[in-house]
C-alpha cells in the first residue's frame, strides 16, 4: 500500500529495507521497481550502505542499488570522497558487482585508497571484472607494492581471478616467497609454459593443504592448455617425483570436487593402467565422473 508519491514515502521505504525481518527486507527490494522515481532514493540507498548498526539495511541497500543497475555507478562513486573507510568498502563492493566499464574506471581510481580493507575490496572487484586494461593496471600496481605483503597478495589474487597471462620469469620472485604460494600457483597454471612445472610439483609436496590443492588445480589447468607434446613433457616431469605422485593419489579422496578432479586428471596423464580402478572409485557419483571416464578410456 506504500504510495511512492506520499511525502514520507522515502523514509518509510528505507525503514522497510532495514526491517528486522529478512522477509520484509526482501519484499522491499522487490518493491524497488515501483519506488525508483522517489526523489533522493539513490542517495538514501548509498547512505544506507554506511549504516554501522544495521547489517540488514546495508545488505538490502546493496541489493537495491544492484537492482537499479548501471545508472547508479556515478552517484554511488561520488559518495566515496566523503565516506569513512567501512562505508567506502561497501560502496566499492557495489561498484565492483555492477562491473560496467564506468565501474571499472571508478575502481581503478580507488586502487591506492589509504585503507587496507578498501584496497583489498578494490583488488578483488577488479579481478572479477578482468580485461586487458585491468590486468595492465594490476601488473603496474604489483611493481610498486614491494614490501607490502598484504597488498601484494591482494593484487596477485586479483590477477589470478582476471586470468592474467604472466610469464614464469615474472612470477619467479613470488614463487620463492611461500607467503604468496596459492595466488602464484594459480597464475603459474595460466602460463602455458612447462617451465612452471617444477614449482607446481614442489607445491604438491607442501605441508599446507591449501597450497597443495592450489598446485594440483594449477597443474591440471596448465596441462589442459598445453599441446600434446608439451603435455607429455609435463607428465614425464611428474613421473620423476614419487612424493608429488603420492600427494596426487592422496587427493583422490579430497572433499573438494575441484581438487579430486584435478588428481584424477593428473593420474591419467601418467598412463599407468594399474591406477584405473582407484581413479574410477574416486570419481564415482561425483560431478567430475566424466573426467575420470575419459582419463581411463585414454589409457
């Protein structure tokens, strides 16, 4: 029954967006299509992103802004200058989710924000948007953040999300620093270069489960992007490392489907038919069963 033309329509609508009941908040977001022409609506939604005491209101305002779409990028970005750090972070997340070229430019302008959490949100959002312009700027930013471990990790992670094609040589300094292992392994998987195999093989022997998983998935990605002859080189290097193979075999039972799928695929490259039964058991009734069937059929 809320009348968009009523004098108190905006304040009532915002109160519904911040209602204690998630059902009311959801209904208010759906109602947005009727409320778009209320004067001051976008400004009120942007202000709601900065509410310190009502997470439900922040989330509902974010959903509402995203529902409006690209036209809000300008007004939302304009609020960055006078907003506090937490408010800026939420604004950046909305801008990043919109993902338009204008949104990308806003994010690039905020890449050096003085707050660490905001910079992390900027990097993550840019990684999701991706594209040549984003990758070029992230690579340039990476060269300037030496000594800032967190920012380096954020940028490497964003480059991975953007599927940046960096060279093995460019990544070498970060491979040597275990701090960035997961991000670097993901990027090594995108290099299309067998020179990445030794580092990824070392990752399979890592004492950290997350690092092993990242190296496993990266090796699978690398192998799928190589031609047949270079894939054989990768397999030959893998066969030389009993410890790495043992790590792959243990990962057949990993709860993470992506890790277990990579393990099945990599074992298939070894061309050992004795492993076929175990590979098939590992992929039975799991989403990657086709990968296992193809790997065994190829033996």
